[in-house]
């Protein structure tokens, strides 16, 4: 019974999407996933180096077309990106906790259609992010604590959108989030719904 209910719900959602696709398509919702490379950080005032392994990143967002020109389309977009904690190591020294890094970088996207199904886009945005920072615990020797810090961020990048249907596309994108004195490059792939 549960399978039937889920199937009917999915068909209704797809039907609503088809209804949206009949009109002008100047909005999109996107969900992307990617892989973040490992990092290394030397702790100030010590010989300890913290290294993290690569991990998962997720992004979801909303885009709204602001301008249509013969060269392409200008969108306002509001993405939210999460970089999930990865295992960290520092010569066997214990850590107090791990924190998620996230980026909120509203900005603009310029889309250039190449064919009916394929388009390229460039993007630029800015906002803020929360970052992990490791420090030696002053109250306990050989113990590392993790702090969260909010910092300004801007991002830039580009991608490819491949339409499978009028309301659905595959999206491949790479963004470079610049914040906390570092570049955080995240390649991602996922889907976009157009309505």
C-alpha cells in the first residue's frame, strides 16, 4: 500500500511540473552534490599539522531570470552550500568536535544557450560562510579544539546545463568559494527543475 501511495505522489508531482512547463520558464530549483578535497592546516605556535580527508558537499538553491538578451539570460540565484565534516588527523591528538562548513552566496548567473538542450553558464556571488578552525586547547596539553568562525565569502565559477526535458535538466558546475584566506573549490553535479 505504501508503494502505491508513493508512486501516486510521484506521478502527481511530475504532473504539476508538466503544468508549470507549459508557461514561460524563468525560474529554476537546483540540487547538486560534489566532492571536496582534503586540506592541511599548521597550528600556530606548535609543530602540529592538521589534515582532513576529502568529503561530501551538497548545494541547493533557487534561480530567477532577471533579463533576457540575444546573448543569453541573466539570473539572480540564491544558493546554499554545505561542506560536511571529514575525518581529521593530527598525529593521534584527539579532537573536541567536528563542524560543518557552509556558504550562503547569493549572486548572478549568466546562461548562454548553445543548442535547444545544451547551455553554458558563468556565475558570481558573495555573502558569508562558517569555517572550521583548529587550535590547541590551552587547558589541556596535546588536545585540539575546533571552533566555528563566520567570515565573508565570494564565489565564482561556471557550468553546463543539459536539458533532458522542458522542465528537467542535468547540471554540472564548479565553484570556487574564497573565504577565510583560502580557496575552496567544489566540483558538483545534480539536477535542475525549470518552471
